[in-house]
């Protein structure tokens, strides 16, 4: 009876192994999410602390230039 519970019942060896795999997968997803959160937090800090990041984003993402500045694009 004890053996049957161990192999087939609730909390069996197979069920515990499956739950452990799910836990490991979730931990891996949590690590990736934590890294993304840290990158976003760093970007927010940069935006709050200085205008260099704002200027960089404006130039790269919006194609903005300063007054009296000439934009030159080199293509290969």
C-alpha cells in the first residue's frame, strides 16, 4: 500500500519530479525577467539623472538633430 502511494498517488515520485521541472523552468523565467527589469530600471535612472540619454534616444530613435547641425548618412 505504501509503495503504491509512493509511485502512483498524490505526491508520487513522478509528480514531484514534474513539479521540480516546472519550478526550475519558472526560476529560469524569473531570472530573465529580473534582468529585463534591471535594464529598465537603469534606463529610468539615466533618464531621471541627465539629459545625455534623452539626447541619445532622440538622435537614434527619432532622427533628431541640433539646430545648425548637418545630418550626414553614409551607406555602404
